[in-house]
């Protein structure tokens, strides 16, 4: 084999090997992430427990709880969009229970609909504790005065409604609210891009191999043209 071909061939093989290994690593990460998501899904759907006296965001994220109390009349509106439904609001109200006030994500209403008054009697809420991370660099600041929120900023909502910085996301109510559709916690908001990353690396490996082959072919053609 000519030395002029050997060097690009070595670079080509090395590049393909590196890209294939990166793709394999992403496949391994995909299997790991799917296991993590399965564990989270099982945790979310487990039997509910009482609201802990001391709540810790890291420990209690997604914790299924059952809370009995009265839903306050005040409602914050968080912009959200639902597939095949369109724009609307998540409705966030205070929930008073056993001398405590926490935030309650009641669910979704269409942007054109009025927010219904909550049940007058005490209700039992089954849901999950959640501290959503929804704010991006492009997310506008919440319009507190106009009651248009662009992210569920727990600390700010708790300050406005006078509650603990604890959010219960409704899964089921003992007395369902007419006109409000619960948006329970699930794993759909947890990113899992490892498959697309793996496809990208494997595709680059194929492209690298093809470019190496084409480069060597051009070199051979040039050499033949000089002889």
C-alpha cells in the first residue's frame, strides 16, 4: 500500500472508531436514562402518603401525597399549551390544610374560559409534590399585576399567595372540578435525547468513512493521471 494512501486511511479508521464509540456510549446512556425514567414513573404512581411535616425538594420531588383541605378563591394563571387543545392556563390556588397553606396546581383551563370557583367544601387531593424548572433565558418575567405567569416559580407564587413554597400537582380530586382538567406530573417533561445523539454520532461515522473513501479514491485517480 502506498504511503500517500496509508496516512489518510489511518486517520479515517481512527475517526470512524472514535465516532462509533461515542455512538455506543450514547446507547449505553439511553439504557441508563430509560431505567431512571422507569423508576421515576413508578415513584410518581405509587400509593399517596400524608404531606410531610418537613418538606425537602430534592428528597420529596414527585412524592405522591393525599391532602385534605379547602381550595382558596385566589387563582394564578400560568400560560401553557396543550396538544389538540391549544393555549390555556394552569390554575394555581392556595390549599389550606391542618393549619398549613400550600400551593395547589388545580389543572388546565382554556385561555378563553373563565376560571371556575373552587368547591366550597373541603376536598381530598391526590397528587404529587413538584418543583418544576420551567424558566429559560428566553422566558419573560411574570406579570404579577396582570396575573399572567410564564413559569411556575414556586418561591414567587408562594409569596404572592401567602403559602409555603410547596406545590401539589393534582392527579385526582374527591370532588372533580367542572371546567378544570388536571395536568398530573409525568415523565414527559424530563429530557431524554440520548437516542438522537447516538444517531448523530453513528451518522457522522458513516459520513467520515465515506469522505475518507472518496478522498483516497481522488488521490489514486490523481496519481494515475500523473503516470
